[in-house]
């Protein structure tokens, strides 16, 4: 990895909002780390992430047992890890606000499905590793460093949220 840079809240928000699919990692009561692909329904200006989640299942059980979670975002040449605390929220107005047709495919009862849960992840810190530029530029920079046998072109940065 190249240099250590600064990471701003605005950069974190841009990355979080730019990725549709992410991995939500939880720890089971036995201490096993498990990651699930998720789609954030919204990322607010404080980098709080909102999800719909099934209330009956291992993932929800793990969050109830230990609310410390990690959100992992990846794109060609860059990765963002956001550590935070998850909690279940009972807010009908927020469900109405965030609901879309894609969510309906996972919850047969729609917005009234008893298994439908609203999950709020409040971020605590974020760490970024990556290469500046779009996907093509990042891929070219990584390949060039590999061919030259030099250190990778990326940077690393951490911020408290």
C-alpha cells in the first residue's frame, strides 16, 4: 500500500452511496464472523445506513446478541470498511419512506410482513484502502505496479465518524 491519507466524512458518504451492494458482517454468540450481502435502503448525511432485514434468522439473532457490525464496500481498486452499532427500529413512517418494489420480493406480506425488520447502523469509524480514479484507471494503475514490481499505487486512511 502506498501512502497514508486523510479520509473525510464526505468521502465516506460518497463511497457508501455509490455502492448498491455491500457486505454486512456480524459475530455469532460463538464468535464466528459471518458476512451477508445487503442493499442499503438509504445512507443519511451522518453516514447512518438503513436496511430491511428478516427478523427471524441467524443474522438478526447475531445482531441482537452483539450489535457491533461492519459494513464492507468494494469497487475495483478500492475498499471501505465501516464499523458501527446496529439496532432494530420500530418506525412505520420510516418503513413507508424506504419501501420499494425490490424489497417486496423478500417479504411476502409486504410492509405488514411480521418478519420485516428495519435496521439502523450508526457508524463509529471508517477505513479506506484504494487507488484514486475510476475503475479503469485503478485497474491500470494496479496492473502497472504489478508489472514494474513496485509497491501498489493505493493509499490508506481512517476516520472517526
